């Protein structure tokens, strides 16, 4: 990353159609690291997290935890010790929370352990409405008194949180995680119905169980938590990032399958692997936890519908759209999770893609090639789609607003250079 300076904008420049081959290592999952880090607030003992990715969002969460009063020490590459002290502040300020929606994950742990919390309403990617109402309604059922004023959530539970029956009207990953953490220290039993089943939720539950939490049903739509009085420290390893793995799987399929994906999380990508198979790209295990994407003949168009885990993830929608944009024939992608997650379509069209959007459906007619252009990254996953598009396009592509990319992909330009990509960062003066 180039250090941010006023009056300049950072971009990524890619010379397309270079031969890509070699080994790429999948990093720890951003969407596991953030809740696991927030969970360190639940104990007064040291927690060590391994395989922590070096990402902008992770740095933001570190800054937030330090602000609250946790000391963080880097023990080794990707290994961090979280050492609680006396809380300096029970507030998550706007200047930190506005950078990342996942900051809301400190609300449940702070309220459960310290009985009060003040958290700014979150920011992050503009991919649609992601209200925190479901978190707040659930915490109120557990006995919290909550007000929202001046852009802050103020929550108190003077008598501590109590177990409750929580039925989420719609599946929410961060909502499930927040209540899972809060319920671990609540008095009595909490039942979460219509719970998120994502691997990242299961990973958080496994970490909490190592800390002494009593949890059953993680990975299903019903999770039962029996609160305990105290949680202890632990050592926990972050799971591999299934979205980064899926992103590189798309790139591998587009470049003839010469890229070996190390730490490929087969079990978390079963449905995605089936979609790749329908397209004509087979995920083949090679050695322990490694995969290559084999393609034979021409790739085929498919219809894809995003849905909560274990189905096709919205976080891979943009990357697969890029893939389908150069597959002969007509494909359709329906986006069911976020109502504003086709912002990358105009950018792909600038590169020559033939796509039109009707409501929640994007209709893609494959073209023979994409051609380089200036584009912008409209959100985190769209930024990865732009990188893939730039790598396969004819000529040079320049991608602006790449801070999105640094939020969720660890050293992606360095990883790509090791595969043979011609990719560089630069800055441009803003008039």
C-alpha cells in the first residue's frame, strides 16, 4: 500500500494477457479474523490468534480494540497476542467505525462483559442497506436498554444480559456473531433461530468453545448457547479465506489452470466448485489442501443465484460475472442478498463486457475479449473483479479507489506478480 496523502489518488495498473502460473497461498479469512478479534473482549486473559491476514479492515479492528483498551503484540508473521487491560473506553468512535461495518461486532462483547457500550453507526461498502436493527432488537430481548442518537448506539445492561429466544426474521451473519458472543456471557440459555450457517460463524463458535463457552448447533440454523460466568484465554488459528480462494479459482479457470491454490478450503466451497464444474472448470485436489482448476474445451455459460451459505455467496458474484463476460453464450446472475451490488457492471462494460441489468438480474452475453480501460473499484469484491478483468484484458487497465481491495485481499498485487502478472501501484494528483 502507498501511504495515503491529501490531494492524490492511488491506482493499480495492469498490463493484461500475461501468462500466469505458479503457486498462490490463500490467506486467513477476513470475515473470520474480525469477529475472532472482537471476541477477545470477552475475557480478561490473553488470546493468541494465528493466520491473521494483513488487511486494512484488520488494521482498523486492531485500532478499535486498542482504543477500547486491549494491548496487541505481534509474536510472529500473522500471529498476534491480544492482552486485555482495564478498559480505556467503552466507546467505538465514528472515525474508526465509519471505515468498516464489521466494527459493530464489538457491541455484543462489550455489553456482555462490561454491561455498557457506545458504538457509532457503521459505515463500509455501499452495496445496499445492511441495517443493524436486527442486532439491536436481539440485544433488547436479552435485557439491554438501547437508544440511538447523534449517530451512536448507546446500550446498557446494568443487571447483565439474560438468555433469550432470538428468531432472526432474515439471516444475518454479523447479527448471529454478535448474539453468539453476547450470549456466551449472558445468564441462562439463548436460542438463535434462523442463524447464519457460514464457516466464519462456525469458526467463531469453535474459538468461543475453546474459551469455555457452551455452544451447540453451530453450522445449522439453530444455535443454543448456555451462558457462563467467565471465559478464558486461548490459542486459535483463523480459517482460510474462502472468498479469496474462489477469486483465485476464477482467475485460474480463465488462465488455463496453471495456478496452484495452496490452503484451498474445499469443504467451504462445495457449491462454488459445483458451479465451476457446470462452467467447465474442475477443481482438482493436488497434495494436501492444494487445488488446481482444470479446464477442457470451451467454458460454458450458466445461471447463478446468490444465496446464504451453503449456496452461492454474494461475495463471489462480481468475480464470476467477469468470468462469464468472456464465456461464449448467455448467462444470468440473480443477486438476492444486496439490492445494490451490480455497481461493477458499468465498469465491466467500460472494458467491453456486454451486460444489462433488470432489477436483481444481470444478463451477460459473452464477448471474445475485454480491452483495457480506466475503471474504478466500487466495493471490496468488485475491486477483485476489476483486477481479474484487467489481467485477462487486451492492453492496459488502470483501477482507481483500490483502498477497497486492501480492505479484503492480502498483498494481492505481490501475489499476482509472483504468478507473472505485470501489475504496479501509482499515485495521481487530484486537480
